C-alpha cells in the first residue's frame, strides 16, 4: 500500500516543471503575436512600390496642357454675338468630349455606357443653355447639372443589374456632369463685359501653371509628394508662381485689369488648376492601390490637365461676376 500510494502521488518537481513550461509557452505565444503583425505590416509595405517619374510622358502632358490652353483662349477671342458663338461652342464641346472620355476611362465606373451617354448629353445641353438665353447667366447650367444627375440615377436604375454599385456609378456621373457644365461657363463668360479678358488671364495662367509643373517634373521631380504619385512638389509651386507672374504681365495690356488685379485672378485660377491636376494623380494612385485594373494610359494622363481647366473655368466666371462686372 505505501508503495502504490507513493507511485500515485505526483512528483512536486515535475509539477513545477510543467507549470513553468506552460507559462513559457504562453509567453512565447504572446511574444509571437506582435512579430506576426510586424511581418504582415512589412508584407503590406513591400507592396507599396516607388513609382518613377516618366520624363517623356511628363513632357507630353505638358504639351497637351499648353495646346489645350491655347485652343480655349484663341477660341474665346473669335467668339461673336448670338450664333457667332457657335464656333467657340464647338471648341468647348471638343474639350468636353475629351473630358468625358478621359474621366470615364480613368474611373471605369459601373454602367460605363450610361455614365458616358449622360455626360455627352449634359455637355450638349450645357452649351445650348450657355448660348441661347437672353440673359447671360449660369442659372440654366445649374438646371442642366441637376437634370444630368437625375438622368444618371434613372439610367442606373433601369439597368438589369438594378441597384448594384449604384453609388459608384452616381459618383462618376457627378464628376463628369459637373466637369462638362464647368467648361460651358466659358461660353457664358464671352457674353458678359470683360469676360473674354478674364478668360485670357485665367486660362493662360492655368496653362502655364500646368505646363511648367509637368516640365519641372521632367528636370527635377523633387521632393516627391508620395512614393506612389510620380509628381514633385517643386513643379507644383513653380507652376503656380509662374502662372501668377504671367497673369500680372498680361494685365498690363488689358483694359479691364491692372497688373495687381490680374495677378490675383491668375493666382486663383493657376492654383485651382495645378491642385486639380495633382488630385487626379492621387486618385489614380488610390485606385491602383485598391487593386483596380489600370485604365488606358492616354485617358489617365489627359484627365489631369482637363480637370485643371474644368476647375479654372468657374473660378474665372466667379471672379469676373463678383469683382469686374459693374453692379
């Protein structure tokens, strides 16, 4: 009996060793958790590749921005009265079609045909609303924008897929409709006093800002704003500064402006243009990081300058109406 009782009793030393081993395994398991997390973070970070600046591409985009600015400015100079504005409306419609094409291809929304069709129809309606009313105002353009958004919602709902991804499709429709309507404000500007001169100041400043920003990326794309966005902050700042300086010089030769006023107007337009262009770059990088398939390269790189001019156009209108048109 004593021998069997002694064999049944657990060894105190073995109990302590088992307790220590359990605690040690627990500590090791807890210590391994942060290491696994760190490895996951490292793996995630390894996927964020450094995107190099393609200098020839930056040069091509700079040329496109400058040519587009020249076309919009020269077209405004030839705009006549009444039906005489149709040639400039044709120039604007060409820019609107490029904007619809580039934005649709870059965003690649659900129901892409519906979004593109609504954008083209909104562009036509906005141009007509800018030319034919007796009073030069952007109020009809607001109605066109609202109708375009409603048409986008209806077009999405009647699709066989119904409400699938309706929010993504609606967001793309908003961006496209507002962009084409913004271009149409340039037609309205040709109908108000000093409006054509405001177009000259704002769009030349914007074109120079966009072009210089891209040309600077060809030479010195530093410092980088983000590893995934192939743009340098030096170009953004230099482009806005030279665009403002160009506007001040132009203001010396225009009746409605002084160099000081032209510089302020040009600074607003140039700043809006380069920031819109930069925002497009960040949006494209975000889509690629989200795993979306890259879109047509031509559309991606046309979108930035087009968005810049689309934002500079309403800036020119607001400044003209608020500060230059007599009350």
